[in-house]
C-alpha cells in the first residue's frame, strides 16, 4: 500500500508531531482540540485571539459535541 499524499493527511497526522509548549499543570485541554478550534475560527474569518475566543463562545455547544473538551471550551 502506498503512503497517503500530503493532501490526504488528517489534522492529527499533520499536527501530531507538534511539541506542546504548555506547562504540564496547565494542560486541561488536548492540544489537538485547541488547534482544531483555532483553525475552524480562522477559516470562519477570525483574525485575532479575541475573535477566536468569540468563535469559541458562539459555537460552544457544537465544539463540545465534536471535540474532547472535558473542562468546557479553553479560555484565553
């Protein structure tokens, strides 16, 4: 079986090697969930961290249904 092309990688495959820079005690949310939220917000027009936070608040119910967010949506 051949390897998938770069265009067919999942987000987890593409970003899976990222090093998590957060302090261990502050890791309430999986890094992949935070990345997905940021990407979705930017694709919907967010251009700042404040706008990403606004997207999170507006889409909180949906985000919790599709992502691993055991402590609710991440705060700024």
